[in-house]
C-alpha cells in the first residue's frame, strides 16, 4: 500500500468528497491473484482470459426424449399412414458405444444423448406410439417399467426434417472461443461455464476480507436488555452487510467500549484477518471520541507518512472521516462517523469503492442517473456542503425519504437511492432534475 501525497494537508483543511475518495483510491491496491477452486472463486474477479478448450456441446446430441431416425424413413409419415421402424436399442447420455442406425431402423434416444451414426434427426416420443401399438403416447416410460424394452417396432406419426431436435456440436461455444474475459466477476452462470469446459480451478483476485467494528460504551448487542442511556448497535450490522453486498468477506466485531487502549488492542488482534478495516464512531471532536484518540498517533514505522489521518469533509451527513493504514502490512483503515445514516452514506461513498478496488474491478462506483425531484416543498442544503439525501427512485423520478437528520434509520431502510445536492446549491425546487446514486 502506498500513501497518497495529498495526505500532507493540515488538520484545518476542509476536504471535498472527491479529494477524499481520490486519496483512498490512490492508496488502495488490488489484492494479489491466487488460484482457487471454482466454488471458492464465486464472487471473485478473473485475472485471465478463459479460452474454450473443448466445444460445447462436444458432440451432436438430442434435445428430446424420442427416437433417432433417418429422414427418408419417416418422410410422409402421418397418423393414418405411420412409418414403422425397427428399434435396435437405446442411446442414453454417457453411453460408450453408439449404435448405428441403418435403413428402416431407429434407436430410442434420451435427452442429451449423442446422436448415433446413421441417424439424421430425432422425433419426439409424443410423435410415436412408444412401441406399444396403441396410438400416440405422452411420454417415454422408464426402461425398467417398459415391457417393450428397446426392441420391437415403433410407429412414427410425423415426418422430421434433417437435424430436427438435434443440438449441434459447438452450438454453444466452439473450441478456441473466448469464454470469459479478465475482469469478469464470477457468479453462478460463469462458474457453470467454467465447469462445463473442464476448468476445476481459476486464477482470480480473492474477495477482500473486511473487519467492521463499532465503538461506544453506550452500545448494546441486539437481543440484550437496554439499560439507561444505552442503544442497540446497528452500525456494525449495517456495514458488515454492506461489505458483503459489495463483494467482501466481512467480519463483524462486537462494539468496543470508549477506551483507547482497548480499541488499539482489538484492532491489532483483528489485523491478521483483514485486508481492510472499518470503524464507526469516535471520529468527531468530543471528549470521548475514542477512535481519533487511539489512532491519531499511530503510524507505520517503516513507511513515512503512513498512519491514520482524521479529516473534515465538505459533505452532509458524514463531515468527520478518518483514513490511513495500520500495522506492519499497512492495512487500509477507514474510520467513519457514528451516526447511522452518516456511517452508511460514508460507506457507500468511500468504503464500497475501496472494496471494489481491492477486488481489482475497473468500475468501483454505484451507478448514477438523472431524475426529476418530486416533493411538496423545496429541499434546503447547507452552503459549501455536498448533501446526500435518502430517496426512492422509480421511472425517472426520485422522492425524498425522511429528513436530513443523520440518525433516521427507519427512513434509511426505505431508501434505494441518494439524492445529491452540490456544494454550490442551497435550495432545490420540486421538478428540478437532480443527480441520483442508485443503491439497489
């Protein structure tokens, strides 16, 4: 991890949102690639192009349960004048020695089974009597329950064109094709493709390990009894869930009391499993702002200028922020405010991009759009601050949810977007087009 030159600014400087984010992204580096088994690579980013070694499907195969036939043998077939063919056996998926279909012959074939030599098409079993002699059937009975077995004769009531109900070799992908590009995030469909072309392992950047901890002696874990002056710790749950949503492997640490030595010891204990650390609370100017007290003087002995820098940002909510590195491996640490909305907005603006950068993704940002503001009255915003208001977005319109207070968790739960009010705007009238960050 390197240290951005911009972090040399004095303590009274008011940082912009963009400057703070640029500093973070200039410092955070993608994790080193590793080779992982397919299921362990889910959610990771490929670092290599994947070329198809074998065509999919690797052979012509049937898309139906039915009978493999020669086209001339079923030409003109109808219910009144069916084609009568000799059944020479079964062709099942995975069968080693294929049958050869000659003139006047057919083979029962199962979905996915290779088209036998001599056959040109497949007629679905519903177009036949299934070898039972009683008119069209609705399906093929299991071999163990089929008295006619794979022998005898079958009546075919419809003709078939060449290649009917046949999946051609390479119709999905051909050997030599590009299957996946470097930079692809591996989800279930991509893992299915890798398995289908025979790849058991793949080279990826691992999912970042993110440790989340909240601070505050007033915090109580859910399901415990609240005492006087206590509140439940929601921030660590929200941020851990948000980190997982961003693609990280996230670990939640129980709330740490307002004691600087305890916090330093807890952080040190957690560094062994962290690619990124996130704290919430204790970064303002109060007498009990323990994160600022504990980490302001912490630096990396072998890296000049490293450590945690606490800043004021020209934004609302989320003015107080901290960022830097800690420990012998220079693990990035982002210190977020303690108010629930402030911490969540800060996560979306700063932590989520950092996680995506660690993953090696090119696009680390949430999508944005323009939308028409629908509200009963004008929105006000403090001069010189970039404000982020919660909102709901649909069909090109965005509606504010709740007020500007940084404690309004219930309103946050209803929001799926952030309404961005620029620094130089103090009032936004209904019907104005605004920038919207889409959270869903």
